C-alpha cells in the first residue's frame, strides 16, 4: 500500500493523543508544557499533509504552519517566564501547589 | 516496499516512540531529550514531504529554540537526578483510556472518509513563500505577518516584565 494522506494522519493523530495523555497525567508545569508542544506539532503535521495532498496549488497550509510555529514560540517563552516566576514564589512548580489565586 | 516507504515508517516510529517516552519518562531531563528527538523526527517528516523550508524552520525554532529554553528552565527549577513523582494509578488509567478511545474515534472517522483532489504541488521555493508573505492582494498573508510581529514583540516585553526580579517589598 502506497504511503498517502491516511498514513500521515495516523501519525499526527497518534502524536496529538500522546500529547493529550501527557497533559492529563503530568502534574509538573514544564512537562505539561512539553505535552502541549507535542500537540502543536501534531497539528502542524496535519496542515502540511493536507497542503501537500489535497491543496497542491496553494500554500495556505504552509503559512498556517509557519504562523503556528511563531505563536508556539511566543507561548513557550511566556509560559516559561511565568513558571520561573512561580518557582521564585513557591519554590516548586507543581500545578497542585499553585493555588494562591483560589478564592 | 520501496525505499521511500521504509524511510517513512522509520521516521513515524521515531516520532511516536520518542513522543511516548517524552510524556512517560520519570526523569524530567530525559523527557526533554526525548522531546528533542520527537521534534527532529517531525522535521525529518517535513523533509520527507519535500517541504524543506518548513523543516528548516522547525529545526531552528523548535530544536534550537524551544527545547533549549525548556532545558534551561529545567536547570533553573529542578535538582538534577531527582525523579518526578509517579502519577496515581487512577489518573493514568483514565487518561490513557480517554486518549485511546479518542484516538480510535478519530481514526475510525479518518478511515471511513474518502480523500480526493490531488492537484500537483506547485513549486515551493523560498522565493514564492516570501512573495506570498508580503502579498497584500486577495489571499495574501501580509496582515497575519504584521500581527505576528507585533505578537512577538509583546511576548518579548511580557517575558522580561514577568520574569524580572522585583525588589523585595516590605509587607
């Protein structure tokens, strides 16, 4: 069987739910951030694969991928700044312990 | 099986196995290294699809930027060598079941769907990407390009403000 779009969609779907599993099980903020990065990568694979196999004349999927990568970089930088700030206050970065905004 | 197919299966197994190890490893530093391998696998997949520019951007931004940033923040916040706590049995069981069933649902939908429409991929040169990026006619991408530049500036200033060491206030 020739490698086609379904194979790529299998990879991206599996990677997305691996990331979802990590996001649900981990309780450390940095590892949760890593799980989110895996999910964003899965979405990027989807965009590129659809652009390649179904929308060959245009480049819309490629541009969405580029913008997602830029936004993911900004998101990671802000998230790590927040994590370091929380670490200074609480001296650990477990999500269960960061509850000082709880009413 | 052709050579190209074998390469695809190798890349796919690299992505999935190292992704799975990245979310299950008990040592956070190893987890970051597995994440790095997974990102490299995704870049290799873009090379396999002959999207060289996206692959280069993936390597520069993810492998060279984000993973290095994550590793630095691990060094700032963790004692190297200490293990992460094991997730509770109940939580990992239910998270695993939820992910598995969601995956099977999505996969059954993809399996049943008929994909059609294979226009040949046009020439994908960096030249064309640059022209589309600054094209202000219908279907051009100059507005999102400018918005992303503002976003990156805002994120940069925001990071500096958030992570800046404040003077200890007496209270």
